[in-house]
C-alpha cells in the first residue's frame, strides 16, 4: 500500500527477517563468548603492566628481524611497532622484565644496529593497568547511559532500549573478534570502542528519526511496515557514508604505519558491525519491544 507523502521506493522486508539478522549476530557473539570463557582476552601492556622500550635505530630496519632478535633471547608476548617520521624508530612493549632481561634486550638491539640508541624506557605498573580497565568500563557505561537518556527523550523509552541493545551488540562483536583472533588489546581499543559507539548511534538516530516522520504520514500502518519503509529510504545514505569512511580507515590501516594499525583495525571491525546493527539490529529490537501494535495518526 502506498501512503500519501511517502516517497515510492522498492521496499525491502527487513522486519520480516528480524530473527534471522539477530540470529546471525548471536552466533558470532556466542563464538566470541566461548573464546572469552576458554582463553580470555589478550590484554596488552597498558592493562597488564610491563616495560616499554623506545629505540632510535638510526637506519631502516625490518620489524620481522627485530621480532626474531627479541625472541632469540627467550622473550614472549612482545609487541613490536615502527615509529618516527622515517620509520627508523622501534617501540617494544614487553611483560615485566628483570634487570638482566632488560639489559640483554638493549644489548641485542645495539649489537644488530650499531646506531641504535635507547631514547625512552618506561615501566607500566599492573595497578595502573587495572585502573585503566576500570576507567574504560566506566566510560562505556556513561556513554550508554547518555545514549539511553537522549534517545528515550527524543523518541520513546523502548527505542532507547533498542539503541542500547545495538551498541552492546557492536561492543560484543568487537570484543568477540579480538578474542577469537587473540589480538592484543591496548588503550587504543577503548578509544576505538567509544568512537564506534558515537558513529553507530548517529546512524541509528537517522533511521529512528525517519521512522518517527513516517509514523505521522502512514497513520495506522503497522510498525514493521513503517520500519521497512524508513530503513529502505535511509539505506543508500547509510551504505555510502559507511563505505567512504571505511575506505579512508582501510587506507590508514595499510599506509598509516604500525603505530595506528591497532586503532584502525578496531575501527574497521566496529564500523562494519555498526552498519549491520543500525540496519538489522536496532530497529528489529524496537519492533520486538513494541509488538505488532498499530501507530495512531499524529
């Protein structure tokens, strides 16, 4: 049925397959939770505590060779990154080192690269790591509470719950991805999660706003029909916006250097999840919470 005032488009049956979309996400999240339960997350030095050694190598070098040299003295779970404008600097993050291990590491780097100079040596305490975990959790909770209050005030409380459900979905997908592939997690992962939360909720608000407009136009139509129309109208915008953002971030991932690779990888996973949750999770959850009630004409 065509409603007056609604632009005629080919309408896709998003809501009719809501349980399929939710089921796909639940399978991925279940795999991630299983991975979390069996081996947990690969917490980086920022959270577990350890040593950070920053060298100016003074000449081009190979990261693979640097890792090989470090492993040759028996050090495990070491993060190695390029740094500096000319990529001639080396940042090594390790678990807590003894004085002997630290001296051995410095010696083997200087033996291989004669121009190498240690320009920074820091120790990250485990207590600070635990504080970072606590602050990260608080930041995420504050962000979600803010989203709930804003969306509930602008639309309705059920839509606020749906928006929070979609954001929790995005966070769980990101955590699942990092757990399954056992990718080290540092403080940039927290920054990426908060960035994705903001990006995802913005896209969700656009669709929710279109639903509210169409509720006035489509009168007593079922909510699922209004939702299908609204998502279809916003689909091109959502996909194009996300694709252009992803192209820029993917370029940074491959060309931006090792120092931002972890951050950009988290953004890529989060934005892909955010697009999915905006279209296939947020509005279906709102629909489930409302039931198949009809909308009174405004």
